[in-house]
C-alpha cells in the first residue's frame, strides 16, 4: 500500500517513512482574530465575490480565484481562510523534511 503513489504525486523514499505512513499536504487553513467588531453587511456590499445570508450562515463567505481560497469573515472579527489549491511539491518536501 505504501508503494502506491497518489495520482500526480512524486515518488517517496520509504526509508524515511518506515511505518508506511506518508504525509502529504493538500489544504492549508489559517485563522485570524482582528479583535474588533465587523459590519458584515457593509463588507458583503463592498467586496467582490462575497455572499452574506445571515439567515443561513452567520458569516460573509468570500471566494478568491487565485490562489483558490475561501474566507469566512465573522462579525466578531474572526476570520478563517482555507487554501483549496493543490500545494506545490517544494512545500511537500519541506513538510517531509520537518517530520523525519
């Protein structure tokens, strides 16, 4: 099972991963706390690619095309960013070197 490579991934040196568990970085999620209250209606009206429906979800959902990212902006000033793009192999190799 460890020898099976994921589609589009590079070969992995199994001597560095004797357990057969191979870490791969696919998504990056980060959070920010602005420590202030935000007017979500004003943000949604001024920003591009933003949607706000408080009856459905209590945050502004903003989608950025490049890099493909989704941001959730809450009235409390907290924000969550999710990078949905496949991460390049250089970042994957850096992660691998940290875990070895």
